């Protein structure tokens, strides 16, 4: 997806009663752009997208502070009940006068457009990618309405969503039902991995690298999860575990309710597949052996429809190579939850959080070695110099990190270790040579190793 990109995240700290702001790229310009769109004489339409909990709603509220706006949340009810809610909300904001009878969102939008010929009204659709599940052909109907009415109304239409594959199907290609209709596209991303050292350095002392990794793994950089962690004052591994695994934890229940709504009747199978991946099953064969069932179709949908799983091949492998494919959960906070919460639901349900913390602590350091690799990859991805950041492996050798850009003739490869004592120079040189021979990539190669101290 392309267009105007906004990088903007809020963290509200109740303890300090201030809003901590971590600047992103050109955020003031993009907020000014959205404000400008909201004040135009003609209708404007924008897509605002990001993971649930990324701070998307906070950004919209900031932009529309004091403006006349109507919000429609898609999902969770039958189409008929949703329309009743939509109409009631529109009438409460815009007044009861006129004909409010409408059977579809596009028909309701037409009535709002007619009421906003002289005064600007902002209409927000939350969970917009789910609209087509309740009203067939509604995307095309809204597209046709907008092309007809946009110059006759002052309505500012903000469409919000979280599933990038679904949003791409709606907007991104010439065959999409709403292709080429957007005036602006706004991404609300998580905090960058490199922000976490600053987040945990509140007392002035250097943040513990293991705590940095754990904070990133627990929250995934989502503003809604970072905020309670910051508010708790937790700065080391024990205090973070105490905050996360506690009776009043804001972290434990969210993923299950979100995924239950997402998966519906097939919830148990999809949740089991994700738990298998989080517990270390990275190939389809390993997952199917772990679960005792075929899951090829479920893995395909987790990757292409739900956008929760990533399928990875070794660096420079052919796109059609199948034998070396590995699966991982896309968002590290969700992987943390499946590994340590979902797999220990009996302790969660019984409220035995002390035993749960002890069980998590037993295997945490080893798992943080895995998190460390993902953290370094994320940091390199966040740096503009690297277009591709993946791993490389074969039966005899591996590289945790391989980074390169198509436009530059240089490659960075690295192994990740908990501490320098794990580094074997002779073995490392042998693995680098294997990489060069098997991939044919020897020119412009920089090889290194990274440790916990580099976090």
C-alpha cells in the first residue's frame, strides 16, 4: 500500500500526568494534512490503519478535537442491529430532522452527505475491512456514491482498519472496489524497537538489555500495552513479570477476546496452530506432528487472510522453494502471549500467578535469545539502508541475520549470541564461507556477530 504515511504514537502516563511523545517521520506535516482535509469545501476521504492498540483512535481524536463527528463501529452484531446503531448515532449528532430511513451504510452516507453541504461533518468507520461481511457489494456502492457526491458535500470520511491484506483487496489494485478513491493513507505503527531503551531509562541508569527485549516482546510496541507497562514503573525483568502476570493485568485477556472474534467457529484450531508455532514448531511438518492433524489450509489463511503468520525462506532462496520454509507469528507480543499465557491457561484460570511467573522465568532467558534475533532484525528493518532482513539456514550452517538492499551491492550477515563467550571464530568463518558458496553472494559482504550488550 502506498500514499501519505503518518508515524505518530501516544503514550499516556497516569503516574506523571503527561503525554510522552516519541516523534516519527514528518508527523506534524501529516497531522496538518489531515486537518487540512477536514476543512475543505469538498468531500475528502482518508484511510487510517494500524494494529489494534497502536494508538489509531488517539490520533484521530487529536486531529478531530472539537469537530462534529460520527463514529460507526463495524462488527459484533447482525447487519440490522448495526444499522440501528449507525442511524441512532447519526441522528444524535446531526439532529433528528429529515429522512433517516436507510438499509445500508451507503444509503446512510448519502443522507449524511446531503446534510453536510454547508457544514463539515466527519464520519468515521472503525473496522472498515469487515463491512463486506455484512453488506454485499457495499464497497462498490460507497465508491460510486463518493464519486457522485464528493464535490457536493463537505463530509470528511475516515475509514479505519487493521488487516493490511483485506485493506489491500479493497483499495490497492485496479480490480479493487475502491481503487484510486483515497485522498490520503495514514499508517499508525508501533513504537520502534530502538525506542525501548529510552522508555526504560527513566531513572537515568542504563537499561538492562534483557529488560529491553522483554518489554518489546510483551508489548510489541503497541501504545495500549506500552502505556500500562510504563505506568507500572517496571524497569527490570522480575518487576515486568510481576506486572504482566498478575490478577489485574491489562495484558492477559485482550488477545483471547480479539482472536475469538476474529476466528469465530474455527477458533480452537487456529489458536492451536499459533500455540504450536509459539512453542517452537517452525515447519508445517512439525506443526502437524505437534497437533496430530493437517493444517495447510489454516496456515495459508493465517498468513494471507488474518495477517498473523509470516512464512520465511532462507535469504536468496527461490520463491518456489518449499523444503526450507519456516513459519513464525508476525507480532512478537502475540507470540509471547501464546507461549506463556495461552499454553498455561490452567494456571491463569486458577489465579495461580505466582506459579505462572515461576514457570515463565524458568525458560525465559533461552526464549529471549530468540527474541534477540527478532529484535536485531526489526532494528535493521527500521533503518532505511536495508530493504530485506531475514535469516539463512541449511542443514550444516546458518546466519541469524542477512540484510541487503536491491539498489546497493552490500550484504550484512550476523550471528546472535547471549554473550561473547558463545562466539567461536573458526566456526563462524566456516559458516560465512558456506553462506558465500551456497548463495553465490561474496562481493560486498560484511560479517559480524551481535550479543545482548548490542541491544
